[in-house]
């Protein structure tokens, strides 16, 4: 293993505490001078280090995103087999799709500390303060085709909610099609895009999760939420990304095997919309009625006030407040 990575692992695993430079050097088989050079390399890559003359060096918390720390102990079969972290990109969805022709592109996870042109659903933009949140895209090369777009869309929301819960202990809810909520306020959004690349069906699951800073309130009735606000302390994004990738991996494997019952059960259990009267807009038409179900293949099932029963796919659909 690269010695800078070995040092980073030790600092990360040590939590808030300082590690003596001699201890680090002995543990990694380096001289003191070599250890200092590797620490300088880490700092040059953007890792924030805090030196204490008496105690040594510590990694400032929460740490910046790091592909090596995320891949370590991830143990997923498909999602996150390769991870790349960028300081800044236009959109992580675009970067992931641009990698689709590469060998082993399936399952690639692309993260960025900041986006210049982050995309949201319905042509909106996704704004996130740099260095604070999770901007993640997972590329799935679906060849031969096995991943239902609808199922993947709701699975992504569920994976985010479950990942948040596993990493932070916070309870996250879901609002169709795929908003992740903390006490009713949006903490994450998902944009699943589909493209053909060399005749292969490629899906990119784009996830924007407010971990340590909520963007400024937009036109929505309630301001967006962030995890740190509810956790009462800054959140380690690495732990959240790992938990989320593990849950997404589990759901993707199930969807590929057309095993959707558990996905349906778990999704509905986190959603407070069942039986609620809502207005949904799909294909330019507004539908008013009572929510009967959310189906992994057919979308939102609504008993309309006019007696009609409609199935609305997630893509392009929105709910009116
Ligand atoms: C929504 O409108 O709720 C969906 C927002 C999805 C934003 C994420 S951030 C990472 C990925 N890259 C993008 O450009 N968009 C998605």
C-alpha cells in the first residue's frame, strides 16, 4: 500500500486524537523524515492536519472525502468497486457518464467537493456549498438490461435513507419520487439519468445529500435540512458515503434479480404519504387524489377524485405542495 495512504488510515482510525510522529513512523516502517514527507503529501492533496508540538499530528474532523478511505472495507459486489473523488467538477453525473466506455466502469462512484453545474430534477440546478456535503454519482452499465428505471429511482432514495440511519443514527423519511427527509424537510435529492453509450444502457444515479450545510432556502415551503443540524455535530461524510454505497449495492443486486417485494415494503414503511390526498403533476397534467401505493415498477398509484386510478412514473413527475 502507498505509505501516504497507510498514514492517512492510521490518522483517520485514531479519531480526534493526536498520533506521535515516532509512533506513525514505526507503524508504517518509515523514517521520521519520510513520515513528514508523506504528511506533507497528504496536506498537498487537501487533507487538513493539525500539529501539536507535544502530541504529534491529528486529522482535522470532519475529514475531506478520500477515495482510498471510502473503498477500504467497503466490501460491495457492484456499487463502489471503484471510487474517484474530485475537488471540483461541472456535474458528477456527467463525469460518471463520461467514464462509461472505460473498462470496469460498472459500479463506479464519482464524488466531488463542489459542482459548477449540479443538476436537479425537472431542469433545476442543485446548489451545495463546497466541501460540506455529498455530491455522488454511481454509474451502472446495465448490459444486458436488468435494472428497471423506476425501481432504481426509488431504491436510491431508500439507500440514502438507510445509509443516513446506519452512519448517524438519524431517522430519515421518504417522499415520492425520491426526496429524503429529516423531520419533513428535504436533506437529499436524487436524479437518475439514462443514456445509451455504444448501444449499452447506462444509468447514472446522482445523489445530492446535505451532510454539513444546507443550501439557502429556495421556493419550497420549508427550508432544506442537513444531517449535522440534527446530529448536533459535524458529520463524517466518509462513513455516510460508505453506508449509502453498501445499501445501494444491496438494492441494485436485488433489482437485477427482479426481487422487488422487500424494496417495496421498506420504501413504503418510510413514507408518510399513503392514504394522503395530494396533487401530482405528470406529463403536464395535474392529478388530484388519494395515494394508494408506491410500486417499484409502476410508480405512484393514485385514486383520483374523478374515480380514475392512475399510475404515475417517477421520471418528470412532481408533487404540488
Ligand atoms: C433533486 O432535484 O432533488 C435531485 C438532485 C440531484 C443532485 C445530485 S448532486 C450529484 C449529482 N450530480 C448532479 O449534477 N446532480 C446529482
